[in-house]
């Protein structure tokens, strides 16, 4: 958590990041292994944390650290959501990339792309918790609400469970001590805040929708995803702009597949 906080602030002292990485021997070893993999294909080997930061920069190191820290956990199958192995993890990576696309798509958003990437990566982390308590009976009730009442997945969870995966995910990140902006983004990504100002949840919501529209929809309820009219209106998303964003996300699919494999 400390590393992620540091890496989400590009002005932080390089020494703090290096020391943070060195304090975790396993993470350091995995980082160096990833840097020397075919994913980067450097001519010379990377043999130290300092060298990795120098060659790759904060943003790329952040991506690797996030993949190593969360990839194994999020790659597991989630029976409660009918999600196969690696399906949620790949969706998380697509959403993270889509969040960066949203930020740099001339939408006048004062959001750091790295922070948006982190929010997109963690947006569905609450599903890891809820999947453990979703019995077949509860799954059936949620599916019935979605199909018969035309509710979104989050709305159906709220009615059946009294909470939803977004709210649970926000609580989890809060307990982990992540910044309030990330907590807000995860907790509200199905009910994004656009007033009095556009919150990070608006970016995360749109990124999640872009991931679904790009073909990355984990579980059977992907069709129940709804794009917020308020977000579309507030951000000025025209059909042409939306199509460009989808194409940008789809173009990243090969790179994302390789990044997803780093955590294996």
C-alpha cells in the first residue's frame, strides 16, 4: 500500500520508492524478473531497483508493482460471479488502461493518469469479498432481479444483499489506508459523482463501460452494465469520441495480455 501511494505521486523522492521496494525482498525479486522478461526485451539485463526506476520510470514501475501485488489475487476464479480464472484480472487491466484513455482524451479532467489507472485496476476488488458469500440461492435471486426487473448488477446486489461490490470494495481500500480519492472512485463507480465537481468515480465508471464495450465483460451479467447519462452529458461524450476511445482500448489488448502474464 505504501508503494502504491508513493508511486501515485510522481514528485516523491526517488530514494523513498527505492527503499520501499527494497524492504520487500519477494517483490524486489519479482520486479527484477519482470524487468528481464521478454515483455520488455532489453538488450542489457536490469540488476537493481535503482536501474529499473531509471530505465522504466515511475509509471511503468507502478504498473508492474500493481500487477505483481494484485494479479495473483484477482486472477483467481470467482464462482459467485461465474467468472473464470484470469477473467476479472484482465477486465481490471482493460479498465485501468481505459481510465488513462479517458483522462488524456481532451475532456478537461484534472486527474493524474497514474491515479486513474490505479482506480480502474481496483474498481471491482469488492467482488473478491462478495464472491465468498454468494450462495447459489443468492446468485439466483440477483440474477432474477437483473432479468425480470431490468436492474444493473450493482442495483440487484443492493436489493438482495443490502450492499454491492462497489461499496464493499471502497470499504476494503479504506481499511488498507489508500487515498480517499481512490476509495471514492471504487465505492461510487456504479453511481459516479459529477456534481458539484467531477469526481474520480466518473472517470472510473466511464472506463468500466469502455472495457465492457471493448469486449472485456467478466461474468454473465456484463450486459447489465449501464452508462450514466450524467457522465456522458457532463464529460461531453459524443458517439464519435466514444468510438475513438473504444478503439484506443482495443489497440492495447495485446500489450495488456502480456502485462497480465507478469503476475503468473
